[in-house]
C-alpha cells in the first residue's frame, strides 16, 4: 500500500451533511464549521480547482431560526422551515466566502431536473458557466417544493444521492462526502468496539452493505446506506468518492493532498492510472 493517495481534483464536489452544520446538543448553527468550509473551498478555488458544494442543513437551520426543538411531521411545515433555513444558510455562506474573496451562487434542484434531458442540459450549462467564472455553486434540494406526494417523482431522498448525481452530471473527478463518522466501518462503531475502518473499497459487496446501517437525526435524513448508494453511483460512472469526518472541513485539503483519511471508493486501475503505473 502506498503512503499517499493521488487524487485528481480539477473538478471536485464536496457534500456536507446537516450533522456537521448543526451542533447536536443545542440545535444551533455550527459557525466554526461554516467558516472552515468557506476557507477550504476558497483555498481550492484559488488553486484553480473548480469546486461545487452540496450543502444540507436548510431544515436544521430553520429549526434553529424558529426556536423549535422538534422537526414537525407535517410536510408543509417542513417545507416552510426549509424556505426559512435555506435563506439563512445562504446568508451565512455568502458572508463567510466573501471574507476570502470567493463568489458563490445558489442552485436548488429537484429530481425531475435530471429526469428530463432539456432541463438536465440547462442545469449543466449553469454549472459550467458558474465554474468557468470561478464561482462556487452551492447546491441543495429544493425542499420547499419537492415532496413524495406530488404527481411526479421530485425528491432525491437525501443529499448524498444529489451530490453523486451532480458529480456525475458535471464530470467531477472526485466526490468528497463529509459526515459525522470517520468513514465506512465493517460494522456499526457505535455498537461494536471491535469495528474496523475500511480504508479502501473497490466493490460494494453484500457483506459491506450489510455492515452499514441507515440512521437519521431530527436535523437530517441521511445514513450510511445513502452514502453507499452515492458511492455506487460514482463507481458506476468511473469516478471516485471519499467518505470522511466533517467535524473540521479542512480535512478536504488533507484528503486532496493524498493523506489516507476516511474511506476511498474507487477502482484500483483508476488510482494506478493517476499514479502513472
């Protein structure tokens, strides 16, 4: 095993989950995480990389803004919170990225954008135009209109899927998913003390999938299973994905510098080609 990974990142998608953006104990926005995320992605942008951020957190921020401690069951109430929280979240991102001289833009997407060729092409054109101008697109699902109760399928179900679809759409070299766990383990580390981190995964076997459990919090909806589905999509498209702990988003710089952090999902021949082997 080599000491370092060599990861291409001409275009990179970074996805951050609600659990990294919201303090679990208080439900308040984690301002330090947002600050470090803005610094990290601005640093990459300044290096010439084209960066897309897929950010969860709209409903979590909405809960905080409205001083609520429980996620409401009614879909309309959740959509209202998303509308409030998305605006506040973008205000925070705009302020923090501006501190580093980086322009951001917002794209709110629904699943049917990817289902119809014309709207899919329009979305790609928008991404390309933003990236070519050095703008960091910030993407989220349009939670205020996307529900399973509409006539057609509009939801992604989670932003892990959305991030993989965006990465595939724009031809990103790498998807980095930041979560509240260090990577993929052979069993649930919260339940088993002897759980081992899987540093590299080339194939999502039945045993690997069996070891993953889907969990969610009152703030977010994703779990390990959704991340494996995102990895599966990236592998199918010939890309690679790294799942790592997002407590400090500056880890992205370390991952792209080659440190073997988190779990790398990819094809060995892909890494060998990058390494020149």
